[in-house]
C-alpha cells in the first residue's frame, strides 16, 4: 500500500502572499511525493497566518491535520520546509514530536525526514526551530524597523498623539500615494503641559493635587472632561515633551517638538522617584499651613510628626469672640503611648518653621557668597585630572606589555627554528610573566576607567545639585509659600525637633558639596570684602526672625551666631553620600 500523505503549505505573512509562494511549495511537495512513491490524499494551505504570532492551538488547519492523525487517516505529513509547520520555537518541536509519537512520519522536501530518535536528533531539531524562530523574529523586526526608520526620520507613524501635540497634513505622501499626517505642537495644550511641569517641580504639586487644580481652573482634556491624575502621571513621564519622536526603542530628537526643557524634565523624574520611595511612609508631605510638613521628626522617639490643628477661642477686650486655628507638629507616638516618648507632644508650626527658615536663609546667604563659575569649573577638577592621568598611564603600560608579548612570540618562533640564544624554559617563564602582567595591567585599567566614569557621574550630579542650590538661594527670599515649601523639601532631608526646640536640620547636601561651596566662598570674598569669613556670613543676613537662636554648624562646630535670648538651638548636619 502506498503511503498516504497530507501536505501543508503555508505563507506566514500577507506580504509573502503577494509573492504567492504556495504554488512553488505545492510543486515541490508533489514532486517529492511522486519520487518517494507516495500518494497525496489531502492538501492544506494557510494564508496570512504568521506562525510566530499564532500558536498551534489557534491554527485551524493544523488542528484538522492533528485530528486526522489521531484517526489514522494518513501516514506522512509533508511540508516544504519545517518552518512552514510553525515558527514558535517554544512549541514547534512539540508539535512535530507529537506527530511522530502518533506514528506519523514528518517530512520536509528540503530537509528530509524528521526523527525523534536520539538525543542528538532532538537537539538538532531544537536548533533548527530556534533558527526558524529567529527568522520569524527577523520578519517581525523588519516590519517594525520600517516604522522605526520613519520615526528616525522624524516622521509620525501612527498612534494617539500625546497631549500637547496635534496632527497636521503638510502634503507628505506615502508609498501608497496617501497624504499622511505630521505632528506639531498644539500651543494651547502645550501651555497646560508646561504648567503641569512647573507646578510639579517648583511648587511640589503631586498628580492628584494637579488634577484638582486643573479642574478648579477649568482646564479640561480633549474630550471636554477633566484631565485625570493617571494622565498627569503619564505626562510627567513622557520624554517626548523634551523634543523626541518615540516609537518603541527608537528615539529621534526633534527639537521643534520640544515643550519642556530637558533639565526640567530630569528634575521631574528625580522628584517622581523620590516621591515614589516615600510613598506610604509619608502620606501628607505638603500642606498649605506648614512649610515642613512631612519632614519633621521627633528627636526623642524618632517618629515622623504629623500636622494637627486646634481651635482656640479668644475673647477680646471689647467682648467679641475670635476663633483662632493653631497648627502644631505633633508626635503621634507620644500622644498614643504616654510616657514612652520623653519629648514634647507637639511644637508650634510657626515657631519651628521660623527657626528652620532662618537657618536656611543663612545657608543660602553663604551660597550666594560663592563664585558659581569658579565652583563649577573647579568641581572635582583635581581628582578628575588625577584619574585622567592614571588612565593614560595605565593605557601606556598595557600597550608596552602587549608589545613585549609580541616580541616574546617572535622569539618563540626563533627558538623553534633553533636560531634563538634563549632556551625554551626561560622563554616560557618570560611568557607566563608577561601574560600575568598584561592581565594585571588590563584589570588596573578597567578599574581606573570605572572610577573615572563614576567620578564623572558624581560631578554631573553635583553640578545639577549646585545649579539647584544657586537657584534656590537666589529665589528663596522672594518666593511665595508654596515655592518656599517645595525648596525646603528638596534642600532639607529632615528636621529633628526635641524638647525646648532643640532642632537639628539635616540638609540634603553632602558635607563634601558644602565644603566646596565654603572653599569658593572664601576665595571669592577675600578680594571683595577684605577678610570676609564664613563665621561672619550670617551677620550679613537680615536676621530678624533669627533672634534668640543659636546655630551650630557641623563643619565648624563653633556657634555661628549667638544672640542674647537663646530660646532655641539649631544644629546643621549634612546628608551622607
Ligand atoms: Zn516622640
């Protein structure tokens, strides 16, 4: 009896259908069957199904063939190439193996019979399918690449256009002769995007508060409804606002599409990360009453203090009643566990805010004394120069060792030829030594390069931090409440307050960074004001609100300003980097 054959012809994409290679597969299979003396009883063909995207279960034809196999309706499954059977590397071998286990021979006109007899067979099959799968991925990549190419050329390739942009027709024609769209900035929407970033970065607004704010100001989305906070979060994350067309992994700079300056965008990302970290631990970080809400901690029990308010009735001399709302930073732990925290249960918001602000103003005055240009120029400059030299030296060393290696290799050849004066043993010793030296030099170079890179990154971070500090220092005095609040939250890591307003302020700035400031402050002030010295710097501050505070700086450890009524102590500390 002739073997009964089922065939399956398949083209994987519509693009391939246009070329229509099924007749070719058909011819090849028919010729192959004839040569083998088989009889084709049924032919199946699938068009426009990419084996890569559809799993076997979803493919009707393959299912029909499987059912027929179980019913023993045929003996051989013949395909043109095995990749016609399916291209999903995770399942194809199992599909083929399944047929083989049903007693069906699986053949390809190009690759012969598919066996699953030995481990090697299995392995070979996996490799073959893996390659086929690679092909499929390549096809998929090719179509995607065309889109990405267009993106690379700065052209719009479809999809919803982000808020802040709109589509226009500029007469660009595609291959199919259709006029296609381009993207441009929608000024009205772009204004809203800018507002969102401004509020987010400089005024400490979160997505929820921004959502309310926009709604209150009747700023609506495209559908005429309010802009939900998830959309705001998406906008904050959307890099295309800095002037990019983005499609998958391809980003193309399109400066004409810039709505947000890259620095502002970066800042927003840093804030977003920082807020994400604090989420949960710090639910209310901004309030319209307290500057420091969310960063005040009880110095006695270490817990974060929350904002509480109480209303007091006051009867004026004329008999009229005034209700006053007073805000306090309260230690909840102290209130809930009496006797367990030996601090005060709370501290007046106005008083604590004043103390902290006076210290901050003093610090900002110090910063303003410093020559920004010089600071930025000299930042880490010595270290950077040192590591640059080091890298250069190690590169040279490695080069020398490698040259030596070449010489030794040449010498080896001479030893082999018998024309060298060195003996084999000595040469191999030298070679081993050299090998070790090369490895060592290579390692040292890598280490130095890594150090160089991390130093560059640190410098970059510091440069941005300094930019921030200068900005804050310059605008603080004229800033409104919300802006001051935002600046304080970025400048101060935490405020620890204890009994009798013993305050410790931990700045977000590292001691190293501040030392740089101080160094440049002194350099720059010598020429101008004679012997201007940091310890006197606070005196240049208008310190009305400062009265009665003793400020001790971690750097000097000497009290910086002692005033007669010292009702509070403030100590400045720096964060550790
Ligand atoms: Zn406490």
